[in-house]
């Protein structure tokens, strides 16, 4: 079976990670997985939420949102509706949890980093692109904070790297990194978040039509682990280049 | 290692499924997994949401909530705060998705069934108890609807059964059906939703402290599949008894 | 005239008061007036609202709510609508006022007790059942607080007991403790809250169809005072039994 | 005991009822009970709320609100806080119920009348002034609707008149029509709404400090019934004058 | 061309400024521009918003609102809708900005003055009437604060006076102080806020139908400046009279 | 006086207008005025708001928003706060009004076009950049709608072009197109929206510190009209290029 864009089942879309996109944020990345484009900014502020004060530990959190016309038909703004939808809540929490998995709160000191992931254009995999891009923005913000003595710890607060990819079973074939047209036709849909050493931070598999069995689950995990490894390389390459501010 | 309540690692807490709890609802179950108690009611109404009208297909959805003092310290009511929190949204969506996985919308006709899962007392595993109990309430509501000719299809709208259980790694030991004290100490926490034939409807694994590897994932899935099989038996036993209305 | 459930006009429904229902709350009662069932929990916290700080006096407040399917047709959740309705506000305020009528704030010290009254099943008289049950939960919470030295006053902060009942005129006959079917047909509907010594804490009489005259008012008050006296006895019996925690 | 403004215990404050205050509304009254001033407007629209359509019956409802600086210290606007408080809800519902007690829905036809009661200046008794004034605005709006053939029934939709007054026990003395300074010091506070023939539409008595007994209740009711009779006369006098539009 | 009320194009409607309208507020004015009536109250409180603390400077802000039936057809209350509309926000901000233009924050000390402008009846020009009346209420509140030593500065915190008027082009003719019927027919609509010495605090001109050219703009500004001068005189006359409290 | 970026007082920042930015929207433009970058998308839907149905006329509206870290310090999301701020409301309304000034509703037919203007990076002049870019996105969306027969009128619905620019007086010097650092120091700040033939759609001038006189107003208008003429040329150049979809 050939995919709509000619990829093989185990092939990622073209991935770009553009650092230093914003002149204001301590870290900022425009990440694209094919036509999915997410602007990730990392904002550092001194202090932590009230329930964490006095612990000497920092905090990392995330907010995900879609521009109204990021999708094929325009969606109402959540600010206009006056409430945040369940999907937005769910993805924001997922991104925050994923990044906190590679943070040593003690080394961060009592500082907070907020990752804003705003989807400028959507074509499937927005949450996985957001996590992959947000990690790079977070790394830049931490480096900035250390350079500017906001973070004074001698040890790096990042304990590893994190990336994410979607996998799914479409017409019986397991596929990596689904586009929107593939995603809506998938029987099973899974998002996998891995550390750079190939362990799991989060695995979320959902049967959209048919329940899936253990063999299918294993095939999807194999695809995802390989995809995350490629994304880890792309993150490292991006971070190795010189960032001009 | 012995668990706080003396269970073995692969042992469920005592499970009770009390049908016909409410005199008003078409289906109602008070389910308990140990000290976790969730009241699940199924409400049937004619008609479907606007986006589904004219399709001849029905709809099943769920709303999860906790009473303010279901937990050890009182939480603010979401009605008082004027907004639903991310966790509530996330669990409501999970319950709805899980139940829809065993529904044949066509057989349901243009009817809607809402499952309300209200946690009266919480001690870990509220979402898995909710899914397990809600399935039974849903089955009762569907039977009621067929008896009362609201659903006229000759075929059963339920295409299978669904149950759910939590698993996690605590102090290096994989455990089934975590209590609250175990849950807060777990390195990895996973919720697994299975059909009665042992396939997966949803797998959600999260590294709370350390990322987990493939071997740990496999051990947790083994535990969960066995736990769901026991819960499936408990659901069948409950549904086989006579329901007095 | 015989009532739908065979009671005489001046007869209460069967009343049960089950203490220690929740393992978390400092006081908890599942109260039932016939098929009306309300879970009342009392939560004690140190400190008082901002406007009361530094006075040395405590505070008691209440929140009333109905589960969506407590009634015959499902009601939308107030958390989903994003706002609390007028009826809920009104009843929450009534319960709080009624309980505060028997509290000596000074003896309470700067502690707050919140009474959550959640209607699990409704069949008329939910607010009066809530007040009657909440009083018992409050008494237990105060005893717990004194045992645990959270409240250090030598004198009992409770200055009396409080119970409540509904009365109404249905087809010309004054009736005690209306069920839902009676309530909707009542010309006049009154809720009366009494102290244990038979005085009034609150009297709320409303003409639903015809205005009522002084004679009718007096007959209703007689019925209600007698009903509250019976409820006071039921509260005392419940509180005299041993509470196992 | 002499009252702060020199009144006898059974004396109302000066009452004025100014009709035709607004050039836009179908009925409008600026009512004052002493320094308490409430602007009551009645707005007539064709049609009824959805749940009442097709019944051939009309609807009357009310909304109460206070300007931010109607009171001695400024209160936040409920529009700014984004939610209506419990007290506002409670009073709006009371006003609506009181007026509906003298409405024959059938004669109204499928029309809706909304009474807006906005407190411009508060000095106790705002809800009773609102009811007393709103009745006159309602009568004017109904007359306007009959003159303009919006209401076509041959019979008057108003089945009676309604007025309201507060009573309370201050320092042991029962008083009629409390000012703010009296209200805050009252042991018992009661609002009584009567029809023009002296029957009760609503009786709401609350023990603010000490519970009250049957004798006190009777004394307060006597005071209130006499006060409402005076207010009924004032309403009639106002309505008998010629209204210039 | 003659105007609906017989005025010449450059003529204001009758303007009245009634000081001391409210017994509670530190400054209060009922201002009318013809049938447009706005109640403006000024409330003084010690302290400033958080972002201004410790600066030694005060703050002045405004909130504008319309009663539901101030207009020809009833509008929903913003408190009931749970949100403030764009028009309300815009006008509140305009009033606040206009008044702050004549305030010396240093002389005010760390005090806040809130101007509430509630439209009791609307007939065009509500925002300009509000500004013109609010200035007088503000002046009274400042005098009260100086008399009562809340403001201790030796110099007057008011650095000038401010008034406002609307102008517009209706059927090709530039008109001063539009009534509602003129406003809805205007091609161009402009609000001009001037200081007493004829300079501009704010100029907001909007093409409702046809874009306007520089000549039209100049004619409108001429009209507005002359109108504001008259309003300045009316304000001075009002403030020169003795205020009885 | 030289400006921070070396411009002369009457010089615009570099302006870029990138059409076809989004693959989903009927019109989309990434506009930049120096470091201010706004993504403008135009979404066409059949049908109009309820109050306009059956008129045969279309509707154009706009929503403005800022990404949380578009500015130097992160702002809370309005969706998280649950309400839209006054500034956002004000600017959204301004953009909508400005674009409607060049629309012939009849030629549009009963179609609605929503312009979403999301500020990705802010450095002063976001509302004027938004209007200038949104006009181009609107033109593209109208062309798309005519090509796709959604709009069937033979005449162009656009009756002209519209662009906008800010001007202000900084340290006594009138400047065109203020950057953020200039904007915060400006005594007077004005936004001017012009049609392509140099007439005014909207003029909004505000005295931030000192009131401004007629001479200053005239100088600012001269600057703005010249700036808008340059922007009109930039819009035409952009629209003359071939748009690849």
C-alpha cells in the first residue's frame, strides 16, 4: 500500500525545527511535521506556583492551543466560548507531563517555565510535534537561564531528551506519523513519547473502531520507538547549530 | 513485598457491583473497588446531538465527577469555580470512548445514553471502577430500552463487554489495582481498558518518576489483562442476577 | 383522603440517618426521608474566610447540589453549564443559615466547617432532609475536632439542635413531609426549620397557586412543629449510638 | 423605644410611587421606601420561553440587581465577576413568584413580561420595595398591552394586587419596614408578601441571632399585614392617577 | 434642515447636572443630555491595584453599564450572560482614560476612585454624557477626600476639566449632540473629549457608511470644540453651586 | 532626532505581506511591520448570523488575539481566564468595522467572512498591521469565493481598499508607525485607517500624557495619510503577484 504522500509505512514526514523564532521568548521553536506547524515558546519566570513555594524546586507546565483556522473548517475560539475544551485540556496536560519527565526540579531552583504550543496549521500529529518542538524550546530557555544566572545550579536541570510521534493502523497496515486524512481513517491510534535512550514516558493507544490485540500493539510500539529515535536525532542536530539571538 | 492491605501484587481489591441503585435511572450501578465507590447512572433520551441528526445512529457519552469530600481533603466544586478541570474532562472523555468501543450505533437508533459516574468515595482507581460499573449500567439501560420499545433493533446494540483496571510499578514491583497510597508512590502508572475477549480498547501508561522500558510495559500489560478478565466475570455475574425494579 | 404511600396527613416518611458513611470526612451522614437520599459530609479546616480573620470566631457554611440523575429526568450539571442556578444558591444559603443558628462562633475558634449536601436521589423534601442530616454530620465533625484538639474551647460550640420538614396544602388538605408527586400538586408549600426546643429558625411559605390565609398558615405550622420534634428525636437516637470510624 | 428616624414601631417610611419614569418601557415606576429607591421597568415581548410554547399561556419573570454604589461601600458588579450571586438569584426568584401569584396566564396569551428591578439607592427593604413597585409597573404594562391589542383577552390578566414589607425584632421590639441600620441589628427578620385582600403570597422569616417563638411570629405577621394594607392603598392611589406618556 | 426636536445643527440638547444624587457615594451626579440620563457615582477607597502599590500614586478607573430597559428594546443583562460585551468594555475604558487625563496621580496619593456610570435611560450620546457627568462626580469626590484628609496633598489632584460630546454627519449636514434617531442615520459619527482649555483628550471618528474627508473632519471638530466649551460652562456652574449632603 | 532603529520620523518600518500562508484558509496573509508579525486568515462560510437572515446581504467580522508570548512578558491566555479583555474586544471591533467600510453587503450574498488576526510577535502597531494584512486576506477570500461560485454577484463586493497606520508624538516630535518602545513614551497616540483614495474610515487619537491641540492633530493626520498611501501600494503589489495555492 502506498500512502497519500508517497511515504513508506515506517517513514516520518519531513521534520523541521527552527530555533530562535521569536525575539521575546527565552526559547522559541517553529516545528513542522509536514504541513503541521506548531509555534513553541518557553517563558521563564522567577518564582513557582503557591503550592510549591519554599521547596527550592522549580516547575514546568504547558499550554496547547489551536488558532481558529489551523484546521480545514474554522473552530470557535475557546476565549470567545469562555471555556477550554476537553481535548485542549488533555493535550496541555500531556505536553507538561512529558517535559517534566526529563526535568530535575532541584536544579531548576524556584523558577517556572511555561511552554506555549500554538498550532498555526494542523495536519495530524499536532500534540507529538508540539512535544518534540517544546523540548527544544525548553532546552534553549534553560540554557538562557543558566547563562543569565537565573538558574544557578551547577548541574544541568535536563536529565534527558524527549520526543513524540503518532502511530496507527489504517486499513490493516501499521503506519508511522499519521497525516490528518490517515488519522480519521485509523482503526487504532497511538501516541508514544520516548526519552532519547528509547524508554517510554507515555504510551496512549486508543481503539477508534476495532479493539486491538497484543501483536498489533507490539508492532505499533516498534514503529514508534524507531520514529522517536529519528526525532531525537533531529532535535540534537537543531540544538547543535548556533543560535543567533 | 506485602501490600498495605495484605493483597498479593496480582490481586484485585474486593469488587462489588450493585445494580438498580436508583429508582429513577434506566440503568444504575453502585460499583466499589475496595473503598473506591462510584455511582454510575445511565439516562436514555430520544434524539441525538445536532451533528448526528438524520444519520439513524445513536450516541453514548459520559460525565465523570467527584463529590467535594470524596477525597481526603475537600476539593472545590467545579460548579462553584465555574469551570471543569482538565482531569475531569480527560476522564469523562476516556469513559465515553471506552463504552462507545462496544456499541453498534445503528442498532441503538437515534437515541442518546448518558453515563453519569459520580465518585462518592475515592481510594485510587476511580476511572477504572467507573468504566467497569458504567458498562453494567449501560447494559441495563439498553435492556430497558429494548423492553420498552425505545430501541427497536432486533440485534443487540452491545457488541461486547468492557472493563478497566489500573496497574503500576511501586518500589520496583508491578502491582494490580492500586489504592491511593500505592498510586502516589508509583513510578509508572497505567490504565488498561479491555474487551471481554482480552483485546485492548485503550492503554494509557505514564511514567510518573522514571521512564519505563519495554519489559516493564509487558509485565504491566500481563497483570492488567488478567485483572480485566476477573472484572469481566464479576460484570457477567452481576448481570446474570435478577434485577428488581 | 389517603396519601399515595398510605400515610396519614400528619405522618413522616420512614427516616434513616446513617452516620460515618465516608471514611474521609470528619462527619458524614447518609440521610433518607423515604426515597429522598442525601449524602451530607462535614469538612473541617483550620482558618476562616478573609473577612473573618483575626476575630477569633469560626465559620460554618454549606453547599447543596443534586446529582444529574437524582431526579426523574436528567438535569444538566451546573459545572458543565459553568454557573450555579438560582435554586441551588437559594438552598445552599438556607442550609448554611439554619446550621449557623445553633453555632457559637467563639467556641468554634478560627476554624471553618463546610457541609456538602449532595442529593443522590430526590423525591421531594431534599432541602429539609439535607438540613436534618447535615446537623448530625456537623455534630460529629465538632466532636471529632474537640477530640483532636482542633477546637480547644471547653464549652460545646453547638448551642442546640436543628431539624427541618416540609408541609403543604394538597387538594385542600394540609400534609406533612411531601413527596414529589404531592409537592407538584400543592397549593401552598412551606419549609419550616426548628430548633430542638420547638422555636423557629426559618419559616418559608409560598403560595404556589392560591394565596393562603392565617388559619391555613397556623395549621401548617402546627404540623411542621410536630414533624420537627419527631426528627429531633431521630437525630438524638442516631447521635446516641456508637460511631465506629 | 424611639426609632432612629423617629417612627413608631408600626409605621412605614414615606412611600412614593412615581409612574411613567422611563420613556421606553411599557410600564415603569420609581418606588421609594424612605431612602431606598428602586427603578422597576416592565418590558412586554411577544412569545414565551421555549418550554411554554404552544400552551396559549403567558409568562412573567423578574430580575433584581443593585447598582455598585447603591450601598454604603461599593460592591463589585456581577457582570464583571462573571456570575450572579446567591442573594441576587434569591431575590429575583422571589419577585417573579410574587407577581405570578396574581397573574392569570391564560388571559395574558403567549406574551412575556420581564420586570427589571434595579436598586439605585439602598437603605433596607429593597426586595419589598421592588415587589411593591414592580406590581404597579406590571399593571401599567398590562394596560398598555391591552390598549395596543397585544393582549386580546377580554378579562383582566391581573387577578389581584400584591405588595410586600419587611418586619423584624430589634432589641426585643417588633418593628415594621426596617431601615438598614435596624436590619443589621435585628434578631429576626421577616419579609411578608400579601395580596390586596390580606392573604399571604409568601412568608419568609429568618432567625438572625435567636430562634423566634410562635408568639413573636404572630406579632410580626400582624405588623406586616397592616403594613401591606397601607402599601396596597398607596399602589391604588398611584394607579388611579392619570399616566401621561 | 430642521432637526427632529427643532434644534439647530450646532445646538446641544438641554443639559442638567444634578449633584449629590446619592446619599452613600463620595460624589454622585445625575446627568441628562435631553432624554439620555446617566447616574455617575464616584467611590473613593484607600489603596491602589496591586501593580501600583508602593508608587505613592493613585488610580482612577470607570465602569459603564446600561440598565436592561434603558433602550427601546430590552437588552439582556451582562451579569446574566456571564460576560461583558465589547461595547461596554470599550466605553468603560474610554471614560477612565478621559478622566485620568486631568488627574495628577501624585497628588491623589495611594487612593483609588471608581466612577460608575449607569445609563438609566438612553437616547444617544450616553458615553459623552457619562464623561461629562463623571467629571463632576469625580471633582466632588476629590473635594470630599481632601476635606476628610483621605487625600492630604496640598495641591489639587485635578489638573483641568474634561467634557465630551458627539458630532456626526446626517444627510450631509454636520450636527452636534446626536439623538438616537440621528445617530443611527449618521454617515459619520464622532466622539470628541476636550479639556476646559479646548485641547483634545480623545478624538474617535468612525465612518458608518461613507468614508469622510479632511474637510468634513475639520467641520465636525469645530462643532465639537464649541459644544465642549458649553458643557465646560455647565460643569462649572454646577460645581459653583452649594452641595448639600 | 534619530529614532531607535534609524528611521526618519515619516518613515514606515519594512513591511512584508506574505499571501497564501495557510493551506486551509480561503485567504491568509502573514503581515509584518518590522518585528510585528500578524497572521491574518479569512474564513468563508455560507449563511449569516441570525439577525441578518433573509436580507440577501452578507457579513464580515473579525477576531483579534495575541499569542501569550507575543510580547516581552508572557500574558495569560484569555481562554484560560475564561473571558476576553477590553483591549481585545476593542481591537476586534475596530478591525471588523474597518473592513466592513469597503464591503458591499449585497454583492456578498448571504455569506459570512471571518477575519482572524493572531499576533505571533508584537512590537507596536499590531492593530494597524492586522487591518492592513486582513484586507489582503479578505480580497483573496472574496476572489476564491467568486471563482468557486459561492459568491455569484457580477459586481466585486469590495468597494475600495483599506489600510491603517499608527502615529504619535514622542518627545515633541510627530512620528509615523511607532515601535513598542516609542509607543510607551508617546504623549499622543493615534491610529488612522484610510481608504485607498485617502479618505478616513476611522480616526482614533488619544492623549496619553498631555492633551493635544489642533495643530498637532493636523500634523499627525498628514503623517498618517502619507503612511497609509504607502501601505496601499504595498497591498496592491502583493495582490498583483500570482498566488499559488
